[in-house]
C-alpha cells in the first residue's frame, strides 16, 4: 500500500517516504489568510515561526504570500514578488529543511528558485500559467500539482480529478520534469463544495493507488468547522488531525498543516499502528 521512495531536493536535502508520513508546515506570509493572516508576514516573525515549526517536527516549510481564502483579491506576479522579497532570504536562512513556494505564477516561481527555494507548490496544478512547468524543469525542482476548478460541476469527481492530474503530468513530463519529481494534491477546499470535500476525503484511496505520492492539505478548512458545529479556523486543529489520519489510513504520504506539533504526535501514533514492522 505504501510507497518506498527517497527524494533528493535541488541542494542535496533529502526526505524518505519509507517509514512515516511527512509534515509540511504552513508559513503564511500574508496579511489576510483565513487562519493566521498578519501573524508571520514580517522577516523576524517568519524566521521565528520557521524555526519553531522545524523544532516541532516539520519536514518541509511551505511559504506563500498570497491568500487563497474565499473572496480574496488575487495578486499580480510583481505584487507577489514584492511581498516574497521581504521574506524569502530570512526564511531560507532560518530553515534546515526544504522550503516550498506556494504560487501559481511562473514569474514568482522563477524568482523564488533563483533565490534557492526547493519545491513548487502550485494551487492551480500547472493549469494557470503556461510557463510554470518549464520553470520547474529549468530548476529541476519537485512539483506539487494541486487539483483546482473554477466551478463545482463534476461528473464523477475522482475521475474528473484524475483527468486534471493526467493533463498536468503530461505538461510537466513534456518539458523535462521527471516522474520522480511529481506529487499530487487533491485540493481539499478548492473548487469543491463541502459535500464534495468530504467525498474526496472518503475516496482518497482511489488516488493513492497511483504511482505519484500524495500531499493532503485539509488544515483548518471550512468543512471541518462545519462538521464541528461552526467552529472558527483557530479551533479546528483536532478536526484537522482526524482528517489527516483519515488520509494516512488511505495511503497519503504527506500532510500540510498549521499546527505541526499536534500532528507530529498524532501521526507518530497513526504511523506506528499502520506502518510498524
């Protein structure tokens, strides 16, 4: 059921998928993210949070400077780079683990990788910017292809997601991204109703059956708050743990979360029960 694979990033940092679920710690360098906007958008606060998340057990730091919450105002690439330029050096200097860049603009990605970032996390899965796959290939970085959509009209949602993924993978492979550099993310909370999010969570095993490792990112999403009677984002961590463990038991390889320490402890037990040999 579980993939046995090692990954080496573009500066020699490596991670193993062999024995446990990896943890990606969220660093929102934004003034307006739905959960922690404005908390970590200064160089000092961002660097301190990176250090704390790594101490708590993060395997990767995911840096984003544009909020993707519902109703947010998109940034241009130049606006995004302006924000990123204040944080990327302090974050890279503070981090002892790979740093991924959360962007769907090729120009932003190119800037980040020229500064030394390690991984592309594209919330539009190479479908928004036609130059994005080529940028990933240029820098030989791993690519996280997230499912997204402008509407919620699906036939069979998993089959539609597979078609989206296969199209993006084809784009990546054609410009020189290798299969070993590709990850998939089902995009919980993006282009889906709450009912569809729950269905995807229940059917993750249909995606983990494929060769590409899966990142699951349900942290503090609205459907969790709804299932808990309308709790606000800051009170959704226990629900996020339950969602992540649901994914682990269906074979996901990494989770993207705000509360690293809580998930490090919970996943140590889940992995020990499920993967222990």
